[in-house]
C-alpha cells in the first residue's frame, strides 16, 4: 500500500475543494447573468471567483512542489514515479485553470466596474 504523507493528502483535498468552489462561483455567475441577479451579487461572485481562483492556483503550485520533492526523495518503483508525475501534471492543469479563471473574472470586473 502506498503510504503518502498526510500533507500530500491535505494539499490534494484542499486543491479539490478550491476547484469545486471556483467552478461553483463561475457557475453561479453564469446562472445569475441569465436569471437577472442584482449587480452587487454579480460583482461579489466575480470577486469571490478571483479570490478562489488565486487560492486554487497557489495551492496547485504548492502541490507541484510537494510532488516534486516526494518524487526526488527516491521512489522505488515505476508505479510511484508515474503516480507522482501524473500528480504534477494534474496540478499544473488545475493551477493554470485557476489562474485563468481568476484572470477572466478580474477582466470582467474591470470591464463592468472600471478601474476605480
């Protein structure tokens, strides 16, 4: 059985949580534009999307570093090497998605509210 450090499990679950919350806030924003949510509600959803997107990106960067460290500590089997390499790839994809969602939400905020 693979004995992963507890920090690796915590990072994975935290990133999964922020991924779900980030998707949820963008989904609510999309539903709100169609359903006619109030402007302040839409603005708050976009602000939350920026915050959660950045948390998701930073958490993914931490996950990448952690998996790189665990990979460099001397994996004994090809299965563990593939496991950590796959984790690094997943964290990269999720991190890029988080930063892209934060950038898109920030762009929409600037377009709608302006710089001030």
